[in-house]
C-alpha cells in the first residue's frame, strides 16, 4: 500500500508574503508544506525483461523493494545500477496497482520489429509483445521503468 502524506505546519506566516513550500507562490496566512514520504517501498521486487526489436535488445531490470535497481544488458554483459527516488517508487507502485489484472491488447499481425516484455512484481505477472497496439496500464508501468533506469 502506498501512502502520500501532506503535512500542515501550524501558525501564521510572518511578514506580508511567504513562499508556499514546494510551490514557489507568494501567499499570506498559514503556511502549508507537502512533505516527502518518510518511507517508500514497493510491495515486492520487480523484474522486467525486454527482448527483440530491430537491434535485438535483451535487457533485464531488477528493482528491489527499496527502489535500488540493476539493469543488465544480457547481449553485451554491461551492468548499470541506480536508485529510484521516493516519488518514483510511489509512482511505480501506483502504476503496478493499476496494471494488476489487466493485459495489453494483442499485437498487430505481421509485426517484425516488436519488443517482447515480461513484467513480474507488485501483483503483476504478464508477458506480451508490443508492436504499436494499446498496452494500457501494463505498458505504462513498463515504459515508466525503462525511462527511470535510462536517466
């Protein structure tokens, strides 16, 4: 379960105008701050495998519950590591929640250069071929992961 918390700091702001924390707007009156979550963990580890495409990609991305990730290019043997920030962990958790129980549409016929994805984690266990069709919430989660580890 993912929780986002908002914290209201009591008291009145001093002076004629005060910047609202995190928003950059000038305001007067009580100051409201949105706090970063003190914890953010995925429900389970997440594993994404991508293969195919024109160049013949073969990648495996593993994300731990704490957001630490390892991206291994299985063709070249290169490995990269990193860490999702708290907000990315929360976003990925929400995307996986939305994807649970859904399946992408089937690919278009005669698709020669599509990618094949396998996604396991957060209650999602799906394999599919992507070639221009609507991939729905599963595709959103897959492409979020790919963008997050490409940064």
